[in-house]
């Protein structure tokens, strides 16, 4: 499996994976699935978009972009998506590691996750194992698809030689 920059040929598989997570309503803030046109524009607008691919099949992807502007423009943010039936294969780890490398190459100094759902224990364990620090907990910061509210946990990691 390799992680590489996406191409337009990857878009149908990327949309399937992204929309699967959006529609589940338990991790991404977006509420509506992306159309092919919206998806093409969305992925192209990121600072960097990558896929985890093997033999023409996309198993996961990430987007990387500034978290803020101006004096905080050196902080980036990312989102990760892995095909549901492929979870547990360390694809998320490959994506996060590539993302930290790409973020540093793009000149970002910090990678910050604003809204990791507290219940997403697999992601939280991965981030902590890879050296991210939890900043605290925001009570009720995420509204799930069923209308209930759960906590979110922001995380960050300094990028550069230590990633």
C-alpha cells in the first residue's frame, strides 16, 4: 500500500469513502454528502490531498489545509477517511504519518485536530501513539446524526524533524 497525492481518477472512490463517513454522522462535521462536482472542488481546494492506494483501489484518504490565517497560519488541520471494511489494517497510521510529513514540507509548524469525537477511541489511540497531545475536552462539542451531543477532544503535534 502506498500513500500518494490523489488524481482525478481517484475521485469516485474518494467520494464513496468520504460520503460513507459523512452519512454515518459520527465523525465528520459535514451533514450532507458531496456530489461529484462538489467533491472535485473540495479536494482540489485543499493544501494537499492524498490517498492510500493499492493495485488501483483507494482504501483511505486525507485532506490537509490551514487551520487558521495570518499569525496562526502556520497551524494546519487534517481529516482522515478509511474505507469501513478496511479498518484495522493500519491505513490510518500510514495516512497520518504521510500527512505530518507533507504538512512539514508545506511549511506548517503544528498539526491540530479541532474536533476528534471522544468516542472515536481508535483514532484517539492512534494520535496518542504517534505523539499527539490532547488539549482538553469540549463538552457536547459534536452533534451526532441522531441529535445527541458528545464530547470532542482537540489534539496537536509539532511538525518537523521530530515527526
